[in-house]
């Protein structure tokens, strides 16, 4: 007659097991890689620039950023417990050595296999229709699909290294304008050593006919990935952009410090979606990616719109605040986020909505889910400038706890500079409800599936914002990540 | 009283159960055969809801003694979901809301889990939707409700109707209706009761847990039991419900407490 007593225990176990769920993308590709020696100094910065045949102005920007970085200290204000990073113990550039002859568009078969395995076939005919991909491994972009087709419309989609060569004026005009190297510690570091990433330019009046997507893969050991993404949507343009990321399972922590800059002109719209699934470390918190990212968009034009959607399930530490500077009158900023942490993962994530334009509006929906021993924080700033009259913000910030040992925290800051603006903030914290699980059980749905259903339901508002192909992936990812993590 | 099937579907013997160390059920005995309707009545706190929770395997309750067999199988050894697959259904007194999970997805998971349990293929999307349509009619459930999230924003009456809709979908062998009449106006009560009656057959059985005679005007019991202080203290035919309606529980309480 011990079954009844044991049932609660068993339920707990199922939820705890989720923590042990294997990370599916943890393999390493055996490919020859050119890695520059570990360490960071001015010569390394010069070497990266030289490897990429960069123009003088870019090298200068890197060197300024590096000099500035030396004056900064690793920030400690996040609600995260992070050891001080030894920046001399990291290699700042790793490039898979090309096997195929250059210039004929052939992809190295090993790289192709790697991305196939990740579900990102690089051959255009095999792609999901309607999505172009830039595949980045370690420090370089290995392939970009559909470039020619997009070029017919004047859409530029290529690696940022190529863009520096092929579109120097555009890059010079926009790079570092939204996130200057002086912005923060990691932005300075990234600007000094960034290697590759994607560049997107949508010309006036063009609605990009397919989703653009960059897939980031860390492969080499003891390297950091410092990519840089720049998206410009000119007047009346539209683009939906997706970002995915994975890394091998390793005991050491690896650093990923990226910058994403977005510029949205008059009446243009950019949707930026992320499914972040970097290796989160093992169940004891060993290893995993430090994901320290600066993402910001400038809604420069009137009636411009920028929408961030993120599903964050990976990384040992996540520190990112995709933000909108709403400069244009009637501009719109949105932030939809699901952050799931388990085991010993730590996430400190949220957004900043800076209202500078009149009648600009913003929406923030943040859903945190914490399991195991993880810590999950929402940090947000809503600032309405004195001259930005008639602005609106709506913030909804929910936390769901799946265990007694995890933590959910919120750090909202609201500054309203005039009295014609309206700011609403709603927040809830709840624990996964035993009665909900039992209700599902009674209908024949096992506890693991029940937790998956309940959590996906909880996150639905955000998941609905993802493009279709991504939403399905993200839903599976949430359920798989949760296997065994309620307790 | 009917005696078509001699085999008991449910056999509860000397069942004891507690919650948070407090014993609530103190030796319940009950047999239910296919085709029967049993009403379990009793004053507040007598253990009625505990009985339904224990039978369906709610983890908050601990069985401290006795046994329960369901078609000869040890019910208490099964997980709550396996009990459901074996054909045990509970219409909850307070159905929970599951925000963001559509009724369609929820029912589809439930149906397909049951099919999996019996080694059957999942139902195709079109067959499933056809089944939804068909069963919705049983309790006149609006299509809008069926496409909303599970119980989210449903009125009290809608929640209860939704319970019976799920019962219709899952075709249980034994249904326990836990205070299904509470919070229902007379029209909703009639719809819910007529749904239950439509689903009745010679092969399934129903346990109706209720305070009042009212529901029993619509769902006619074959047996009426009084649960008091964790035990069934009286069992009789439908006339007992009428007597309780008239005289209340005090006379039974007095009788038992004086023993």
C-alpha cells in the first residue's frame, strides 16, 4: 500500500529526470580548423583584421574598441553567478579549413554533413521553401543560400565579411551606429575581435519574399564566438529574420559574445526571431556556453516597427536584452520571450524600450520557466522621454516555477517623462500546479507529457509569434528540454 | 435492480486513506456492477471527494489499507493515467483551467494516449475532429468552447458540461461524477444529466457523488449509499435519497454516533 505515497515521489522523479535529458546537438565535427593561438592583445586584433583583408577604417575601429575594452571591467550587476573569465585563455579566431576549391560555390562535404545533422541542409533545393540560410561555423560564414534569387530584388543577404568587401559604404554607414563599442564590456570586446555574422539589407519598398535565417554553430574547442549581425530595412521594407544556435557538449565553458544591430526606417518592419539552444552544460552545471549578447534595434523612421521574439532554452549563462530605441513618431517595439532554465542554468534576460518618438508604443511579454536549481531573471527598462508624448507601453511578465529549488526574479524599471503617456505592468509568479498535472493524468496523459502540454500552453502567447517552421521546432524543444524537470 | 452481469467491475474492500497524515476513509466497502448507477451521499467532510480522488490516484492521498479491484485488476497499483486508460473517469468537482492548451490538443493527447495503451494507431486528424463534433452534440457544447483553452474562462456550467463532453469522448467503463450538480442552474443541470443518461449503457456504470436529491431526479440511481465519517453507513434503493432530502442527515449521524 505504499503506491500512493510513492506516486508523488515518482512524479517528482519524472520531472527531475528532464534534467538529465541528453543534449541532442552535442557532437563535434572532425574538420581541420585554422585556429589562432590563445590570448588577446593588439596583435591578435590586427591579425584577425588581416586574415579578413579588412580596410583600414575597420581595423581602426577594432583597435579603438580594444583600447576602450582594456579600460573596462567585466560587469557584475546581472543576477548571475559567473566566474571571472580568463580572456587570455580563449582563442579568438577559428575557421574550418576549406577542402573544396574556392570560388565555385562548392561546400565542404564535412560541413555539409554537419549542418545536415543539425537539420539545416545547405542545398537550396532541400531547404524548406521560403527560407534562405547563412551558416556560420565558429568564426566564419561557410555558406549562404538563395543569394542570387534575393539579389534580383535588391535584397542583400551575405556574411558580414563579404559585405565589408562588397558593400563598404553601407557597412561604414551603419556598423556600430546602434551599438557603439563604448556601449558595454562585451560590445567593446566583440567590436575588437568580431569574426563573422550576417548582413541584411532590404531596399526601399521591398517585402523580402522569404524568411532569412542565420544558423550559428560553435565547433572548435577553447574558442569564443564573436559574431556580428547587421540588419537594415529601408523605407517601407519588410523582413523576417531567424537565428538558431547550437554547440558541442564540452566540460569547459565557452564564450559567445555577439552583437546584433538593426535599423528600421520609415514605415519599415523587422521581425527578429531567435531559438537559442547553445549547449547548456550538464546536469551538475559543468560546461556550457556563456551567452553574453548585445542586441538592439533603432526604429529610426516614423511608423517603423521592430519585433523581437526569443525562445531561450540553452546556454549555461544567458545575459541579453534585445532592445528597441523608438526614435520615430508612431514607431512600435515588441519583445516576446520564453526563457527556460533547468539544472544549474542561469538566465538574466529582458528588454529595454526607449521611447523617444511621439506616440510610439511598445509591448513586452516575458515568460520565464525555471526548473532544477536554475535561476531565471527578467530585467527590463521602459523609458519614456519627456518630449515623447502620447506613448504607450504594456508589459506582462510571468514566471513559472517547476521546482522548489529554482528561482524566478524580476527587475523592472519604469521611467515616464511626461503625463500623456500610459505604462502598464503586470506580473505573475506561479508554481506548476499539481492539480493541473493530475487533471491531465486522469484523462490518460502521463506526467511528462502533461508538463510539456502545460508549459507549451503557458508559453503559447510567445510561441505564436514565431514563424511556423520555427514554432514547431521550438515547441518540441520546450517539451524535450522539460522531460523530467518538475519537482 | 439489475443483475445482468454477475461480475463486479469495481470492488472496494475496507479502504483506508489519509491526506497529510489525517485519516479520512476508515474502511469503505462498495461493489459496482456494469449497468448500475450508485449515488453516494453524505454530509460535508464525510470523505466523498476523498473517495473519488483515491480511486483515480490523486498523489496527495495515501492509501493506508484495504484493496480496490477494477475488472479483477489491482487498481491501486496502477498509475492515474493507466486507471484512466482502463476506463475510469472522474468528472471533477472543480475542473482546473489549463491556459493556452486548446481543448482539441488536450483531447487529442488523451484519446491517442489511450489508443497507444491498447496498441492502436493514433486517430487521424479528420477522424478525431469528426469524433469531437459527434460528442459535442451530447452536451450541446458550443464549437467555440471546444476550440478554446481547457476550461479557461468557462463559466461554472460550461466547465461541468465540458467534463461530460470529455466523458463522452473517452467512453469510460466507470464514471465518477463528483458534485457535478454544484453551481449549476436548472437548465445546465438538465443538459448535463441528459448527457450522462445518453452515455449510459449496460456495459458501463456511474457513481454519482452528491449532496442533494436534485441531480438524482434526472440521473436515477439503482443504489443510494450514505458516507459518514469515512465509512458507508447505510445503503438502500433510490427511496433513501428522498428520505434524506426530507429529513436531512442528522438522524443518521445520531444513529451512528450513538453506536
